[in-house]
C-alpha cells in the first residue's frame, strides 16, 4: 500500500548508494589517508589536505564521508574544527601495515574491478567479460594478456591476491584435518600466502606453490619474515605442464577463473597425477543464496574472466566425474569456503 517504511527506505538507499560508499573508501585508501592518520592521529582537514596534496574542500568532504561510513572517528578541536583518527575497521583492515590489511585488494578494486563493473550492462547483454571495453586491449587470457603484461599491474594483482589470502588463509588451512598428508601442491598459489598458513597450521606438511613463471619470479617480495623451508615454488602452466606430485592438490580461487570445460581439463590433469587416497581441496566462495557476497563475486567473474562462482554441489558433481569421492564442505564465514574430496580409484 502507500505506507513508506523507514527500514525499506534505508535498505533501498543503502543499495543505491553502495557505489558511492565504495568509491569513497577506495579514494581514501588510494590517497593514503588511513596510513597518514595511523601515524599522526588527530589531524584536521586542512592538515590532511596538505599532507596528501589535495584540496581542503574535497578533503573535508571525503573525511566526513569516511566518518559517516564508520571508517574514521572525529572529535572537536579548537573552534569545533574536527580532528580525525582511524576507527577500528581502518586500524584492522585499511592501513597498509596491518596484518590483515586489505589495501592491496582495495587498490585492485579501484583500478581494475571498478572500470570493469562500469560495463556490467554490456557484460549481461553479451554474456562476456569486459576487459576489452575497460582496458582497450583484446586479450585471450586474463592473466597472461591483461594482468601480467606490465610489472606494475602484475604486482598490484599479486598484492590484491595476497591480502585476501592472508585474511582467509587460516580459515581455509584449518577447515579440515590434513594430518594424513605430507605434501601439498597449491595450484595457482600466487604469492604463497595460503601455503605459509598451511605449514603454520600443519607441522608435518610441505607445500609446493605452482604458478606461472611471471608470478613465481616475484615470490620473494612476499616471503614471510620468518623463513619457511617447507614452502617451495615451481613455475609452470597448469594447462600445459606436468603437475608436481603431491598427496593434496589445492585450488584456491582458481576454478572460478575458468569455464566448466577448462575446469574439467585441470581436474583431469590432477586426477592423472593423484594416486588413490590423495585429495583435492577447493577454496572458493560457494553460491548458496545466503548472502550477496558470492552472487556479486560471480558478477565480478563475469565482467573479468570466462569463469563463474559455483555451488558446493556443482563442485561435488565435477569432482565425481574425475573419480573423487564424497565431498566435505565447510562454510568458513570468511571470504572463502572449502570443499575436500579423496580420490577413490
Ligand atoms: N590461489 C591464490 C589465492 O587464492 O590468493 C591466487 C588466486 S588468483 C585468482 C589465480 C591464480 O592462478 C593466479 O596466481 C594466476 O597466476 C594463477 N594462474 C592462472 N593461470 C595459470 C596457469 N595457466 N598455470 C598456473 N597458474 C595459473
């Protein structure tokens, strides 16, 4: 009827304004405001503007927007001039040196995902990724032709993967009892972030990170402070080259990059390399209709790749075709869920 409920208006406004909030967060992160206020809490807008070399007028508005979004806190200084400092969320996730910093991922969202999403309508009409429209270049392979074409974009992408993998790594590494496995191979393991979490959680496990040569050559940028001899890197192409032998094959945020045909090619290779008793662990956000996260992530895969997010039962069905047995699913409540399955014959 004609009643306008406050909660409905709030919900619809939040959705309509979501993109403004995202861009305010990206901009504040890009301009290093959270790092600045971490080292010098209590600056006013004019001082922040000077440090980040921006207008006072624009900085004031961005800072107030960040306060309204719960990213910054302000208190009155002299003459009611607000003084700013990081709110809890910024301390935990937005400053660059936080253990769970998402700055790398936010930079990737701003520079890559945002332009791609601005072509979402075309992606939906055409059913294809929008890399050519967004970046002006035709590309067959999202990694080799788009991200790894320049060192700068490659490092930015790797930092993005690293930041999410650090936040989600422990939840994935501890989702299952892996004590039966001595060796693991993290296919598309990128910076090794998950591999280090795995060796930390499982003292008897060694992990080989397998990724493209362009990625492996940068791996030392991401070494942890404490050297870890149980993590090693092997360069190769998982669609072309022989896979390292392992008791456990891990695919974290890898299958969602590829269409079903390519997933089957990869699972065929793994099934050929794996003896009975070996296992596959898939870490992805599983489509389950519970939260918008996985459905939106699947749109992200549409604009960016040829892949998609899938349900846990879809992964189970795909694994069955390659002689893997009953799957066990853990919804971690972190960015990624996990599925494990043992090779039966
Ligand atoms: N597993 C990491 C994580 O969860 O943070 C990285 C996920 S990232 C979306 C996909 C990874 O697959 C990238 O590191 C990429 O370089 C790697 N990759 C893509 N194509 C590959 C190929 N043909 N052979 C080996 N690795 C590949």
